[in-house]
C-alpha cells in the first residue's frame, strides 16, 4: 500500500479518537497495543497490520471500513 493510505488511516484514527475524547494512552489501553505504537500509526511512521487495525477500530467502536473511508 502506498504511504497516502497510512497517512489517511492515521488521520482518521486521530479524528475519531478525539471525537470520543480519548487520549492516545486510553486508545492504546482499549486496543491492547502500546502508546508509542498508536502515536507512530497516527503520524504514519508505522504501518499497522490488519489485526492491529481491527483492534483499533473495535476500540473506537467503528468498523474497519469506516476507519478506512477517506472521503
């Protein structure tokens, strides 16, 4: 996948996290991943696996499809 996908994914995660008034730490705890990794995903420094994207979507209470909708 190209880097634009990961930039948009990170942006969507951050937007939804803020809509839910969650800190990066709170999202990391809910998703069962590290704070450092959440931060890197949000700025597209790290490329999460599908399993990780599913965990994040579940923690944000949305579908993977919604998370990956870049319109």
